[in-house]
């Protein structure tokens, strides 16, 4: 977690020419923001449960289409990246693999991609 | 906020993050991949009537709400907000977090009533 207080958000996601650690942190922050937004959306969708079986079943029916399924796969990738990179950050805080943090970033990215593909086959 | 508090905030965020790797993994597997997912209201109610699943969901709810809102605070701190604004922010996020948790528990209670 960065404690730098630059007073500006300019450049947070300007990753051009930056080292892998910077890109990893920018992605961690971006995926975190996406997941908070998704959490509110998830609460919204689950509110249909309060309106009874017809409302919930109708909502599920509405969401059973390829566009939503592709978005769900994107969500799975975002969750996997945030979780696996979180583990990477935790290991670094424990002084484990600090010198190999760049390689660990690429492993995190690759593992997120591979596990998303596994989830995609499970969803078929 | 003092450095000591920031360190505890970081440790709490790391600890809930680690818990979430387990709880969110179980939540996704149990709710969305077992038996093709919870695709009907009746399936959701049957699923939650298992006390172990209900315990998992309540634990997941509390942990994910805490981690998400603490993450929002961490990002806002990086924008360099002043200390008194941070104190207000923590109070607001605490209220939002408690309301979100209670709302989730209320949904579970209504489904099982």
C-alpha cells in the first residue's frame, strides 16, 4: 500500500514506461475500485430477492445472456488478479520474494488468465 | 492519523484480504459453480438453510464490506486528504459499512423467515 500523499491523482494510471511494480500497484488499485463498484451492484441485484421468487427468477433470466457471461468472466479475472496480487503484496511485506517481485507479477497475471480460462470452461 | 494507526490499518487490510481469498473462493464455488449455480429463488433459500453455508455467507459479508470500505479509505488517503477529513471519512465509512452488513443480514433473515 502506498503512503505517498502527492495530493493529486494525476498519473495514478499513467503506466507508460513505468516498472512492473508500479503497473502491478496501478492494476491493484484499479481492480479494487472496480470490485467496490461491483459489490454495490451485487447488493442491488440481490435486493430482487426481497421482492419474491418472480422478481429474482426474472432477474436471473434477464442476466442469462452471452454479454453478461463475458462480463462475468471479466469480473472473475479482476477478482483473481486482485486476490493473487494481494498475496504477492503480503509476501513482499513479509520480506519474501522481494527481489523476485517482478517475476511474481508476471506469474500473477498468467495465473489470473489461466484460471479465468478454467472458469470459462466450467461455465460452458 | 498516526503511523501506528496506519500500520494497524494496513495489517487489518492484509488480514481481511487473506481471509477473503478463502471466503470469496468458497462463496463463488458454493454459489456460482456447484450444481450450475443458484439460478432460482427456491435454490437460494434451500442453499442458505444450510447453517454452515449461512455462517460462511455472513462471515463473507462482514469481511468483504470491511475490506472494500477500508480500501476506499486507503485510496482516498493517497489523494492527500487532511487529517480531520480522514476522521470524518472513517466515521462515514463505519456507518455505511454497518448499514451494508445489516442490509445483507436482513436479506438472509427475510429469505429464511
